[in-house]
């Protein structure tokens, strides 16, 4: 533990506290009707939280309480993390064009087959079940407008008639 670790952490905690207090003075508002200090309060609290975590990690390192296991257990673990991040970016890029159901199915099957390989007979039904449950929860129950894409409920009902 170096002295500048604690000093820099205390600086960021102080800045986070200042931003939070300034945001409260501007007016937080409510969750449904945010005020002008809403973002400042949330970002200040986030900065405070991350600084506190860093301070605890620094002190734990000083006392020798750091874990003995590596962060990436295998030598190829970082490749999996990069693959997940890239697949999330592709998911976000294709969501409006292909729609929620198609994009989610392809994304989940990809994750089930590549990140922690599962058999096709497990990957496809599991991905389909998760996509349907997410559709029911978000579209039907919470009434969130999900991107429909070429396979929408309305286009399917046109095919049936």
C-alpha cells in the first residue's frame, strides 16, 4: 500500500461527497420526476461507492488479505470476457433491426454454445424459454415496448388469418 493510494482515494471520496451535496442543493426531485440535481446525486453516490470499495481493497492489500487465486483462473478466460462484451455490442446493434425475440434467441444460443459449451438440445430450448419468459415479463406484464423486428405478434397473426 502506497501513501498516494489512500490520498487519491480520499480525494475522490471528497469529490464524490461534494458532487452529491451539490446535487441535493440543486434538487433531487423524485424518481418519476427528476430534478436538476438528479444526475449529480447519482454520479456523486457512485463515485463515493467506488472510492470506498477502492479504499477497502487498498487496506486489505496492506494487511495481506488479498486473494491467492488469480482473477482469470485460466489463460483463456480474458478471451471469454472479450467475447461476451463483443456479443453484447452486437446484440445492442441488431436489437432494433432484428427485433427482441430473434436477437435474444441468437444471443443466448451463442452464449450457451460458446462461452460454457452446452449441447444443442439444451441450448436451444433454454434460450427459447428464457426469451419467452423475458417477453412475457417485459412486454406483456410490465408493458415495455420491445423492438419487434420482422417477427412481430401482428405479422404472425396476419399469417394465421
